[in-house]
C-alpha cells in the first residue's frame, strides 16, 4: 500500500509539472500572438502649421499641430497600386486660437477639411492632390487644447515601371466648419517652412523577370529498343486417306486382289443361280 501511495504521488507530481509547463507554454504563445501581428507604419507625420481666420479677422501667433495618419505600404512592385485605406488628420489649435474661439462663444463645430498634398518620385503620374476629410460634431472644451479630428481617404496612385521611391508630401489645408450657433468659420493653415513634410515614402521594386527555362530533349538511343518477334510459320496438317489406284500397272499385288474379288463375286452368283433352279424343280414335283 505504501509503495502504491508513493507511486500515485509521483504520478500526480509529474502531471502537475506537465500541466504547469503546458500552461507556461500556452501563456507565452498567447503573449507572442498578442505582441506579434502585421506591421503597420507609425503615424505618417506630425507637422506644424500657421493658421488664421481671415473672414472674421482672426490671426494667431501660436503654431497649430497637425498629425497625419495613413497606411500606405512601405514597398510595392513596379506598376502596382499605391493606396491607403484612410487619410486622417488630427488638428490641434494653438493656445491663443483656443482662447479666441472660446471668447467668441464657439461651443462646437462640424464640417470638412480640404487637405492638399503632392505625389512625386517613382509614380505613373506625379502632381498635386487634395483629399476631402469629414469633421464630425466636435465639442470645444472650456479649457485645454481644442482638437478637431478629420477622417477621409485619398485616391490610389500607381507606381512607376522601374525601381525607385514614391513620396507623398503634405501641403496646406483649409478647415470649413460651422459652429453650433450657425457661424461659418474658414480656417486657413499654411505649412510651416523648414520641416520634413513627408507623409509616406514607398519603395518601388523592379518587377522580377520571368525567364523561360530551356526545354531539355532526352537523348535518342541509336539502337532500337523494340525487338522484332521471329516470324511464325503456320503448318497445315494434311490428312491423307488410302491411296487411290489409278493405274493397275503401278502394283501387281493390287491387281491380284481385284481379280480375287471378282472371282468370289462370280462364284457367289453361280451358287445363287443353282439354288434357285433347285427350288424350282422341287416345286414342280
């Protein structure tokens, strides 16, 4: 009994150890899955702008900050599409602008943003572009920064035919919003000079050349591998009957047999005739 108890205890310890190891492995696996995933680019760019509202005479000294977020690919093949699923901008007003907006009684606004940008480098058609972003109803807080989020997308581009780099660069923007009191406000922002305004840099790789491998022809054997079977000669068996005697001179023995047969026939005929005559005589008596 004591040995059985010890054996059971040992088995239980091994099972607990195995279970603990499995739990650790599972936990590490889950952690690995959680930590790993598809590679996404960091926010595309954080840029400084100088903004104003010329229509109502508002000018601001403090810079505005605009964070542009896209998911352009980092690498594409030559001739492939260069696209992003979104083109978003988070616009933070300068401190003095936030104070003036509150002073004017702006509690909220909504509208759109026209975001200008340029596409250059290894693309099929370089040039200036613009994306129209949507500004949902946004509350302007009583204190702190005024942040307006605008969301949208951008048109697809096409990579050039050769290897190189395609670049998307931010430019000026205009926010057209309407306040909660119905006042239209057009905020014009110019990109501050002296900064890298790159939103995306896409490496274009040369298309891989597809060469057709040479077709190898198997060697032809000089000796024929096909053997010719030997010709088969069919033998026709002929069954021969007894010889037919066409000429009596061919065999003397044969003639003797014929003559003997004729003699027997004549003798038989004579006996029949004699018998017939005797019966007739008996009948007359």
